[in-house]
């Protein structure tokens, strides 16, 4: 049985849950409560010293990195393959997966500069310092610290939104003459990028595509209409947290002149 260590609202975890649901594969859930800092518990650090989810355990194999996990799970059952058969399309799918590192960094920035910022500002300075110090990746810790201090004014925020705008342009261009990123059917490429679009929507930035790209908007509606989307997200969704995320995003972005041109 596949064991997945994952976070309820975590974008990378949603990516893996989407693939599991698309393939209707059985899996054992090990939920890690990220807001309370469970990723820093020694038991979890033994599985992933980098202190992030998702982590997949399959027998003796421990896998980190959501795009790699997604491809691995897909390959376990060729009968329900999401990876295209064509070699060129496989390479193009892996490019989407590799670019996810950039999308993750971007949505992480947009979330920490808005919703997570509000949560961290509600803590005492000592608690915040302890949280930053516990992060194994100190580059990331410094970025989060800057986002908490400066919010929408942080230079990380403008770069992040520019990158997400570029992702939308790339998705839209890929849909030229075809309904799905890899041709005429839903594929692993969709499963890889969906969670980042979803998070962008959750922080109130759906205008990035809704006001610019009807083709991408239609594609995203079709992605969301699939049973996998509901199954991968709804059972884990913390509605009050999602409402707070949307409100924090709107407060941060919609009232800031730096973001007006994107919305
Ligand atoms: N590149 C990694 C990124 C993993 C990652 O950063 N996961 C986030 C949740 S989406 C996490 O666990 N964050 C822990 C934290 O913020 O302390 C992947 O795609 O799996």
C-alpha cells in the first residue's frame, strides 16, 4: 500500500492526491499539520530532513519531490497512464514538472506574503523567530522573513506574480489548437500544474487568467469539473482557512497599485 505524508492545503500534496484520484489508486493517508509545525517533528524529519511534504513511502522506497512522486505513481499502473505514450510529449511533460519548482516558489511567496503573513504576524516575535530558525532551508527562511516584514512591498512578491503571469501565458499558448496541454486528452501535465493554478485562485488572483485568457479559463473549468479535482481537494479543505486565505489575498493584492496591471 502506498503511504502518503501530505498536508491538507499543501499545493504539492494536492498535486499527488490528484494523480492518485485520477488513477483510482488506494493509499494510506498520513496527514502532517503544517500550520502547527508538525513537519519539524523528529519522526517526520527522519523521513524528510528537508521538512516538507509530500513524502511517498512504497515498500522500502522513500520519495520526496511532488512531480517525481506524481510520475512514479503514474508509472505504477500503465493501464491508467496519464503520461503520454509519445517520447516527445513525455519530455514536454517533464518540462512542466521541472518548472513546478518555479511555480511552487512563486505560489509559496504569494501565500506567505498574504495569508501566511497574517498567521505569522499573529504569533509573538519569539515564536516567529523559532519558526524561521527551525527551517532547514535558510534561504527559504530569509525569504519568508522578508515577506512577513514587508508583505506586498517585498520584491519577492512582484517576481512571484510575474512568474505566475508567465505560467498562465505558457498554459494558454499550449492550448492553441488543442483542448489539453498534451493534445486531445487530460494528461499528467494537467495534474502537475493544476494545484498551482488552484492556489493562485485561492489567494484571489484568478484575474491573472480570467481577465486575459478565455482559452485557459475554459481549460481550468474543465480540469475543475473532473471527479479527481473534487476528490483530491474537498475532503481536506479547511473552509474557514480557505476563506481567510481568499480575504488575505484580496486585502494584499487588490488594494495594491503594484498588482493592478495583473488583475
Ligand atoms: N519541491 C518540493 C516542495 C515541497 C514543499 O515546499 N512543500 C510545502 C507544502 S506545498 C511544505 O511542506 N512546506 C513546509 C513549510 O512551509 O514549513 C515538492 O514539490 O515536493
